């Protein structure tokens, strides 16, 4: 196998495996965000993230790194199809090259606004049958009026936002009453193989380690964050996508090609060569497959939340039940009869 082209096997839980040829591979860890926390954090350099995404979008063969975004975008679109209604106006936050919109049609979404922080990614948006308006905007500051959109979607961009609770509140604000938000972001178990190997390799060669993987939100916090933002009828579920690579260098190079390099303020810009070699050996030893490849696991968190409206179903008042749980045990049993 040449160093220019390598085979990655995309294996997802609950779906058939698919083989795809990619070219090389880069980085990302777990942002434990307490649901009781207030105020915004300043973890990520948003200007650095914009430059990273612009660089990735400028690659001549950049489409070969879109396999993860295309896969997750299709799964977000599937959740849109699960809702039996047509959305006159939708918003895609951090949509990049239309990874969600290319899986949708006009029967479900009549018109779409697509935003991204990268101007070069917007210029490479794929053509879809949905009339689309492109807007250069930061996910942290949505330039739209209240009660504008019937549907808001987002795929693999919210994990780079400093103030996630604030971003969710903005999404809630731009939705119309009875509007729905459907999103996907990477979770805390993402790239645990890479994170562990780098930490062990750097500790072995340098006596300590630096954070080379950016923090992610834990699934246990996501429901609370959506509720605090004002969403109701919440649905949160997780999925795993596992991709196999020849080695650690390919993992890191592909992440760079995706625009998913670490942009945390406390990141270390360079990684020692000896530490990389040690991490590569540890990666193979701890996680390697029989065919010589190594896995990289992406935990994907899916979320659905609705903006409240009087037409939505509401829980009954406490104490209003007229059936006891004890009566459930009698269901299906023949009635008692007595002989005269």
C-alpha cells in the first residue's frame, strides 16, 4: 500500500460496513460540562478554527476527507424524514459543503439558509434541489431574527463552540413556535484510542503529557443543556462510527484534512518526533487489528428538541391518574367467577 493512498473501513453500529479509499489523516478529547455551570467558557480559538477549515476547504482533493461528515449528515437527514411535515424555511448551522442538505429534498424542506465560519467551504457547497442561501456567520453569533425558522439542523460543528448553552439558546430563539432542532456533535469518547496513545507515548519519552486532543461535551450533560435552553420533548441518543487506518499518522492527517485539528487555546503546537513514534507503537499494540490497521472511534451524539407551542402534547397534572400501577398486573387474567 502506498503512502499516498490507504484503505479505511467504515464500520458503524446498526448499519452495513462500507469500504472507501482515502488518502492519509489528524486530532481532537472530553469537555465535561456541568449542567449547573453558568456563563460562557473560552476554550477554543475560533479564529484558528476558521483558518483550519479554510485550509481544509482549499485542498485540491479535499472531498476525500468528507466521509465522516457525509455519513453523519445522512443520519441527521434521516431524523428529518422521521417528522411527518414539510418545513417551509430551514437553517443549517455550520453546514460546510451541504453534508445534510444533499440528503434532503423539497418535499420536506422548501428553502434553506446554510451558514459556516469558513468562506472557502461555502464556495464549495454542493448543488441540491433545495433553494439555498449561503451566509458567512459564526455559529456562536447567529445573525437572524427571532421566530424565523421552522427547522434548524447542525452536524459536527457545535463541538467547537465555546458557549454551547448560549448557542443552544440562540437556536431556540430563531426557531418558530413548534419548530424543531435536530443536531449531531461528537461526544466525549471520541478518539479515545488516539488520546490514550498520545498521552502514554509522550509520558514515556518526555516524562509528562500535554493536551493534544480537544475537549468534548459528555452525553450526560446534553439533555440538561437542551432543557435549560428552553427545548421540550427532548430526544438524545448516541452512535459510534469506527474507521480503520494504517496507523496513527494517517489518523492525524485525515483529521487535519477534515478541518478537525485541535484549536484549544492550551494546545501544544508541536509534537516531539520520538513521542509520535512511541505513540504509534502503543496504538498498534493496544488497539491494532489482525490485519495491521488501527481503529479510530467517533462517538456521535444526536439531539432533537422542540420549541414549545400550545398545540404540543403536555404531561398530565400530577395526581390526575385514575388507574393504579397495581391494576396492571390484572390485565390479561380471567375474571374471578363463583359457582352458585
